């Protein structure tokens, strides 16, 4: 197999450097080989100058105007030379056996099933340890039930081309990978778990300063969720994007209809942060962050459907 590892990035140079360093030390058995394709989405930090100074035989990079990760992954697919695509994020640090684990899972599944209508999904472990991200143990909260998520996935190039690649209309945060997953599932592709293909997803320890950005992300996720549902109006997608009466009632109840928010929770969150309970603080913040997402989803859905109605008149 010839792997093309596609990595979209935007203003993440410090962790991108760790990501690429880990990929340069893969233990990969012959005749398998790989390339790493970084797609810069118009970063404003030192990402491009740093990439210009690299001379790794595995690394190539391209730039695009700021269009989001879906368009970046499509550009990576167009640039790739490999027969198998691996998608990871630029804040993921993998182990030395990462690619070999994907190969073994792909080959074993193909032999058992008698076809290649499948893809592998590796394990993603969340960590805020920048100095040594791969030291983080696996936690129950790291479990993912997603069908197709681009944090750590390997798939045959031809299936991506048949499916039509990522929908570049998903320019804001969220859902572009799961939307492609819906189309892959319609093609009958089977998800194969590859727990030995481990990646450590780094994010900085939670602080109150992050809340404006996190709220904006959830509002963007809501807008993209509405677009996702309009493209695939199924119950499954409705549940994924939390656009149900149950979700609206749940998060409305837990936030007193939005009155318990980042302002009211700040003293408790700050106390937890000061005592290094970062994950617990973030977990509590997720309550009102989910409220922001649900509200944004319903607003965006109403706006998009109204635009469709006016466009059809």
C-alpha cells in the first residue's frame, strides 16, 4: 500500500511540528510506503515559512485560500499519489506503529470479508499534555461511536472518488466528515476498528479565556448541522446534530433556558481550573455549550428553509 496522509492545518504550528515529527518515525514494513501532505488553509502564523524550510522526503505541502477543512482535504486528495488515504488532524500525535496498524487492520478485514468495501478507524486519545502527549492513558471518555471521522481514518482512494469527496459547502466548524460518512454508508462501506492505530489529540488545558471561541464553534456547528440535515433529512442525522425536541428540552432544562450560561457558571469553572480539574470544568461547560449549538441549529434551519421557500416562489 502507498499511504497518503492528508493533514489540513490552520494556525497550529507548535503542535503541527510534533504531529509531523511523529509521522517521520513510522515503523512501516516493506513494500509499503507513505507520503505526508499538509494543506495550509491560509495560516497567519509561521506555518508556511516553517514548511518552506523542511526537507523531509515524505513531506509535501500545498496552500489554499481560507475555505475550511473540507476543501483542504479535497485539495489533499487531488494532490495525493497514494492508493490509500489517511486523514488526521494537525493536532494529532501518532505512535511509531500507527500506519502499520492501519495496514494490518485493512488487510485482515479484506481477507475476512472478501472485498475492500471498508475503511479503518483508529483510536483517538484526548490529552492536554503538550510536552509528552503520547503518555496519556486511554479513558472511557475517549470512546467514539462515530461512523466516519477524520481524526484518524484510512480508506481506499477510489471510494472517496466514487463518493465525491468532501462537501466544500461545509466551510465552518463541524459535520463535514460525518456528512461524507453518510454517503460512504450508502455505498455499503463497513467500519473496521483499528485500536492499535493510536493518535493523541492535543488541546490546551481548559481556561475561561477559551469560552468565546468555544461558543463560536458550537454556533458554527449548529449552522453546519442544519445544512447537514437539509442534505440528508433522516432521523439518524437529526439525532446526530441534536435537532430534536428531547435535546431542546434537555439542554433548556439544564441551563434554565439559557440563563445558566458562561457568566453564571464562571465562578465554579474558575475554581475547578485553579485546582487543576480541567476536564471536569470543560464537562460542565459542555452543558451550556450544547445549548448554544441546539439554539444555533434551529435558527439556521429556519433561515435555510425560509431561503429555500423564497427561492422556489
